[in-house]
């Protein structure tokens, strides 16, 4: 008898490779901007920026979003549908608050004559914060699609299959990885601007 050969199993899913490549690209982008900002200051292209107070508050807001997402991962592991859905909504809601406060922060800067044309330092602050803003927005459609699938699944069979679906688990893991990365990227950026301001 001839034995049936089973197709080789993939140890790493392509989506996991894709998210790693995406995060590597994002890291390279912001690391390049960080180096360019420090280089510009070292060449007296402008004074270190004074961060708007709203940006500091927003750091706590974004960390709160990460905490809710972490709670959502825990509730998923415990197969607690209601808590999982609630935590995801809270993570999304807090993120929307972050985006709104960012707009208010830029408005405050503009009203206080801190324009991009003022000096190189403020141009970097605008560019870096706007790019980060865009990356935060980029993650929202994926979270919304995941939550929609979860809601539809719950309507059909009370979510009983939702927590044992490997595809769903993988999507949550990927979205969570991106979410936490972008959140802590903001912490790094604020730390960078704060440290540089002392020199």
C-alpha cells in the first residue's frame, strides 16, 4: 500500500510575516525621522520644540487604549463574549478620543503661531505626529471588521464558534500586535521630544 503524503504544514502563517514586514517598515520610517530630527538640531536648524500639554495627556489616553485591548485579549482567552466585545469598544472609543485630542493639539499649536514654517523643529513635530495619526487610523478598519464579524457570529450561534476559530484568533493577535506597537511608538516619540528638549 502506498502511504498518502500529507502536505507540509506552514509553521508561520503569511499574515504573520506580513505584519512583521509592515512593522519593520513603520519602525524604519519613524527611526529615520527621529535621526533626521536630532541631526537637524545638532546643526542648529532650530530649537527643541515645547510639546503641547495635550500631547502629554494623549500619551496616557493611548496607553489606556492598549490596556483595554490587553483586557480584550484576556476575555477572548476566557471565551467571555460580552466582556470581549465591551473591551474592544472601549479600546476603539479611547482611540477616537486620542485622535480628537490630536486635532485639538494641532489647533492649539497653530493658534499659538507654532507653524511648520516657524522652524525645522516644529516641522518635524507636525510631520511625525501626523504620520503617527495616519497609522492609528489605518488600524481602525481592521478592528471594525473584526468586531463586525464577531457581532454577526454572535447573532447566529451566540458566539460559540467564534472562540474556537483559528482564523479569528489569528486576526485578533495580528490586530493586537499592530495596536500595541502603534501605541508604544507614540510613547517613544514623546520620550524622544522630551529628552531632546533638555539639550
